[in-house]
């Protein structure tokens, strides 16, 4: 039923979010024709928003020389073999450099870190081969070097956030907690940068940083903080869902205020809330006493904060429907996808037992 749809989460593509003929607009029109008062929440995938951060950070002048030197080493077989042999002889911690893909933007933090750790070996290799490139020139430039270090550490922090936002069974309000926590960290980093303090940046704090560079890093972290605004309008609703016993009834939606007060006054339900997971707690609430609160919880617990589960299912499809399995039928593929994307564990013993009984009877 159309009125059961709570929200639509997209990657922000215009075909989906266009105000005239976008998917969300068309679905909204379809729902309004039958249920005029029903409203769906359009959400932007929080993980996809993270990928926009790189464009806000002005680190292109760092990335281009690094990617260029990696391609120079890895795209030519002889260079790659000789570079790996050099690293083997020097007994370095890393045995190679990583390719960077603009699609897999989160690999950027690891790519930059490896190049930084191997910077001396890379310069040595380029000098041995007599190769001149931008990386050689820039690595001895103090300002570029500081930008390089900042890019490494800020991308690693973004990577940590992104890992927290991935996984099955993660609710939208839990994602918002991670994003809000990251915003608070960025505010702290920005304030400390204004005082030329970088105690949470292990590489940067070893360097001598001018006031001008500190202001530059502070500005970049400020822009990054202001980009994370996906669930801002839903904050009060998330507070009610996550902490119904301490939420202020005055700030809750009008239709659940009285039920919220009753819930907070019930000592039995208070004890139950501490011992059960969130969805089990709301599911166990008496329908007669808390109908609006149950519906409110059902709506906001069903929101998808990201398109992760869709991307994961598509990855499963690509792995199973490969060129080596061209005879795979739609029926079999459907069964494989059900097993791949479900948490249900097949009862293999029961299946074998029923199979044996079937053949014994024959």
C-alpha cells in the first residue's frame, strides 16, 4: 500500500530528485492522489554525501602528483617490477603502492598514506631511473608537504566515519549520531587549528606550521563540517526514538506528546527499555495505550539512512552472475540472491533428512 511508504533514500541523482519529473516527485504525486495527507521523507544517502567531501577539500594539487607518480610506477611492467625489487631489498614495511580509483574514493586515504611512508624510496627510485615528475619537485616544497600530510590525515578520519556508517542493521538515527559526533570533532579540530594546535593529527603535530597554514586547514575543516547536514531536520524525531524516556514532550510531535508522557511515567516500561533492544521495545508496547507512538517508531525505524544495502545486493549480483556462469537461469539467480541477501540460515540437516525420507519411501 502506498501509504505505508515512509521515505525514499537516493544518491542525489537528478533523475531521482528532480523537482518536476524526478522519481520522488512522481511517487509523491501518485501517493497524494490516494492519500492527500500522507507525506514521504526524501533522504540523501549519508555515505554518498561523504564522497562529496573530497570536492570541498582543496587537495587536488596534492592528489594529482601522487596519482601521477603511482601510475608512472605501476602502469609500466618494468618500472613496477624494479620498484618492488627495490622495496624488497630495502626491507620496507610496504611492498608496493596502491592504485587510486575515483570511484572508490575512500581508498584515497590509504593511497596517500602508503605514498607518504614510501616517499624516500619513491624519490630514490625516480632518481635511479632518471625520471623527472611533479612529485619530485613538490615533495621538497614545505607548503606542499604540509598540504600532503593534512590530506592524509583528514581522509583517514573520513574513512573511519564511513566505515561506521556501513553495515546491515544500522538505523538512520544511529547514522546521525555518528555524523553528529564527527561534526563535533571537526569543530574541535577547527578551534584547535586557530590556536596552531594539531594534537589529534599525529603527522601534522610533528611539523612547524605557520599561522597562514593553520588558517587554511581551519577553513577546510569548517567547510567540511557544514557539509554534513543530511538529517538535521529530523534531529528532534531521532531524539524521541533513541531516548523516549528522557525526550522533552514539548519538542516531540503533537500527536505523540501525551503517549510519551504516559511512557515516561510507567516504571515497568522504563525497566523494560533498559533490557530490550529498541525495535523489540517499541514492538512490545500495548497497541491500545500507545498507538501513535508505535506508528511513529515504525516509520522512523524503517528509514534507510544510506543506499548501502542496495549497493551490497548489487555486488552480490555481480559476483554470482559472472561471465563464467552464462547458463545461470533467472530462477536460480533469484534463489542465489535470496540466500546472499538474507540473514536466514538454511536447516541443512532438515533438508538432508527430508531428502533421505523421500528417497527411502520410493
